[in-house]
C-alpha cells in the first residue's frame, strides 16, 4: 500500500512540473540570429571616463555566444585566462540587433572590479 502511494506522489510531482512548453518554443523572428557566434570586437567603455574605451578581443580575449531557437542564450567571455559564463534571454532591437537580458548570474552576484583591477591601461 505504501509503495503505491509513493508511486502516485511521484507521478503527481512529475506531471505538475511539466510547466509551459511555450518558453522553449521557437521564435521565428530570431531565426537569423540562431547559432554559434564569435565576437570580432568587444569594446568596453570606462565607467569613470566614458570617452576612454578598450577592445577586449584585441587584447587576446574571446567572446562566444550560442543562441537557441527559443531565444535563450549562453555567452562565454574569456579574459586573461579566466572564463565568465552568462545565461539569459535575447530580444530584438530593430531588424539587425538583439538585446541580451541576463538571467544568470544575477547582477548582485557579479563582483565589480576595483580601481586596482580596472581593465583600462
């Protein structure tokens, strides 16, 4: 009897966690952006002096982006031998640009560089 209740509870949990599959459904408007991308340039501006910027790719970094049909993405930045992974959802911003809306890590989980570790030389 106990074994049957465990089976019923397990089945109920499995069925209730199925959720909405629309979140993974393909978004036809994103079709031109789906796939793997490698940045040719990644320019970062200084938060202190906005007219000062640096291209991280020219400094030997890499930035890879994988965009799924559902609009979910995974981005990996490798700078100075250290990797940082970001996961989120993209949305269109005009006919040829996307906005990356980060879901992980949350902004409060990312440490901000101090003045001594700033990327600007």
